[in-house]
C-alpha cells in the first residue's frame, strides 16, 4: 500500500477530486433528502461550493483536504475490515464448525492413531502431460 504522504497529487487529480467529491456530497446530502422528505438543506450546497471553487480556481488548495480524506478512508477501511470479517466468522465459519463437530465430521482427519507409522497419504504419481493444457 502506498503511503499517501509520499504521493504528490497533480492539479488535474486534485481538481477531479474536488469536483467529484462536491457532486457526491450534493447528491447524497442535498438531493436525496429533498426527494425523500421534501426538505432542502443548505449545508450540502455550502460544502460543495467549498470544494468546487478551489477545484476550479486553484486545485492545490485541496491537497490537505485530499490527504485528510484519504487518512479517514484508511481508518474506516481498517475498522470495516475487522467488522466484516468478524461477522463472517461468527455467522458462517463458527456455525459450520459447530454443526460439523455435532455431526462428528473431521475433514482434516485429526484423530490420533498410535497403530499407524505415518499420517502421510501417498498420492498417485502424475506424468508431465497432467500439467499441459490445463484449461
């Protein structure tokens, strides 16, 4: 992952960031509430203007905003990853493991057997044509 502090943004990238972020802000927090409830708030228009004016006139002013937004995104990504993986583990993996344990299934064959010399499972020897034309 690239460290955002070391990446120098170009004017074009910052202009694009300001215009797109302002438009998304306006659509999500301006138009959507107006369409749903009929209420029109002023603050999304103010934030969009604060992003659009520097984006059009002097995009380099948006560099600290961009880096702050990226840091916020990295933090949210870190948090969301843990939440999503935890939900998947506790709702999918753990119940499957419990069901398999109740049913007595052991797909990894982990039972100890002192009568055998080795747990190695001998595989069949494959010839070279086995890996040719895989698909």
